[in-house]
């Protein structure tokens, strides 16, 4: 019987994009191990898989500290997230950017070839980062099972850990 407990693996010093690439590899058939038998079918009421992705300094290159329109994506981030989305995993973008930057953020994601995502959530600056991310993730967990989350801050890892990701 397979151990179905989630495991947390940390790679100190690994960039967020490298973590995304590793996640995509682990989700690919080449990255899976097993007996070669097909995976059992999902139970009829199983929640669809999802992931949560931070934006600033996670999929945007931190070397380019400019307005959103001029920011550059991290190398391979659009391709990696497109691969994740093509595997049927809902991508949720979750950032502490001000709500007023919603349209600019949507434009930037589309302009750089990121998958549209199942949702884009920005934070009201009056709400702290950890409670904001926990609140949104817990609301989404009613309908999705989160496989992984990627961010650049310890508070991202804290939020994901509190939510069981």
C-alpha cells in the first residue's frame, strides 16, 4: 500500500523557478516511480488538483525592479506553469500586490505567455500577508486539492504549511 502522507522537501538556495521545474518533473511520467501499472481512477467526488504561485520575485525576475509593465519573467517560468496547467492542475496566482494592480497584472501574465490560471488574487494592503494567503487558500481548498505552492518568502512557506500544502 502506498504511503499517501504528504512530504515536504526543502532545497535551501533553490530559486523559485528551479522549484517549479522540479515540481513539473516530478509530475511528469518520467519523474514518477512505480510498478508501471496505471494509477487508480480518481474517486467520483475527488477535488481537482491545484497549485498556488506567488508573483513578485517568484515568476518575475528580481533583477528587474521596475513597474509591472517592464518586469521580466523568470527564465522558463511561463513554460513550466503552462506544462503544469496542461496536466490538469489549476494554477492560482496569489500575491500581496495591491488590488489596484489587478488589470496590469492580468495584462503582464498574458503578455508573457503564462497560463490564464484558475484565479488571480491580490491583497488589500490593510491585510497582513500570512492571514491573506491563508484565508484565500482555505476558501479554495473547499473545491481544490493543492499539490504544491511556490513563493520566495518564508511567509509563503508558512502560509502553505498552515494550509497543509
